[in-house]
């Protein structure tokens, strides 16, 4: 298998610096989608109780 065909997975958690509003979360999500699409990255972002869980 060549390096370009390898599956790479990154999962992490983080804590928001402040409680995020619905509009802030939508803005973050839209920015992440644009940046990730440019890099060919897919994933999932979960936010609950001021904590993030992301899988890329």
C-alpha cells in the first residue's frame, strides 16, 4: 500500500475557552468544513457541555 492510500485517523478532545453560542459553533463548523475540504480531510465534530470531541 502506498503512503497516499493509507488510512490515518486522529481523535481528540478539548475544552472551549468560553461557552460557545449557536452562531459561534456554526461559524466554527463552516470554517472547518472549508479548510478540511481544501485538504481532503473528513471527520466529525461533537460539542457538548463546553467540550469538543473530534475525529479526523
